[in-house]
C-alpha cells in the first residue's frame, strides 16, 4: 500500500484499533521513516488526545496507550537533517555555478578583446607594408619626446605607431588631427598610450589625401575638443 492508501489507517492505528495485516504493513511503512506517514500518525495521536473526554475509570485504572516509537522520532530527525543538508549543498552549488558563469563571461570578453587587438594589428601591418601608403614622421616639439610614425593610405586608413610615449595626466588625452590645405583642422581620433607607453592606432581617412597638408597631435581635455586648444606636440607634413 502507498501513502494515499495508508492515510485512512492513521486514526485507527493511533487509537490502537488497527489489527492484523494492515497494522503490520503500516508498522513496516513507518519503520522506513516515511516523511508523510510518520508525521501523519503523530498528528492523529495529538488530535485524539486533545478531543478525548476524561474517563474516570481509565484514570483509576489506565490502560496502556500506544506510544510513538522512538525509531520513528529518530527517522524523522534524520530526514530533517538530510533535507537541511541537501538545501545547503544546493545553495553552495548554485553559488559555485554562478561564479563559474562569471569567469566564463570574463574569459569571453578577454578573448574578444585579444581578437580585436589581433585584427587591428593585422590591419596596421597591412597599411605599413602597402606600397600605396605614404610613410610619415611626426616630429616632437620637445626633443626629449619620442618620434611618432604614421602611414597614410587613401582607402585603408591611417596607421599610427609609437613607443616609449610619456603617460598622459588624468583628465587629459591626445588628439590626432588632419590639417587640410583649406579650412579648419579635422579631428581623426583621441587616444592614450598603454601602460607600456605603446601606441597602435588605426583611423579612417575621410578626405582626399591630396587635400591634406599635414597631421598633428595635441594634448586636449578628456573626451577631445572640436578644435585644437593647445599647440601641436607632434607634427608631420603630408603635401
């Protein structure tokens, strides 16, 4: 018999009236520590004890009352401990799973960043090696500053490289400009050297190369400026 079939037997069992095979089967079922039937029988015993009127004859000559077996209490306590342990283990596993997912996301972002750097490096190398590129040297205004090299290609873009660049103060940035033969300077990009002082920059070319008189780099407020606000730090003549 399953728990549904045994449920109607709780009350006669609790009253001590259940006999024969049914009692034997319920005894065996409770011995296995059933999480449903064990508390169900205990609840029936409490209900019967609360509802039963006092019996003077029984008080003067009390009959033996069926006792809730000790093994049933032990089984119920063990089940409660096992349930609590299982819940804690699930919580710990969920935390570990979330941390693993976080690490995977970080690894994917790092991998994407490396892939982007690799692709940009390949494009810069292609411009530097192209016979259609114009090699340029951006000379520093301060002789203590390093040389900045640029390679201008009409369709592939402008590649800019430098090493041992000085660090830029917080709140400031470097800004690259095209100096057209006519009209005001045109902003190309804002950038900062990396922690090793390296620059590997790729920028588009939006005007015909024959209309570019020169290229300059200025130091500007963070976010860049619509027009240069400082004298050029590096300059190169183009046409």
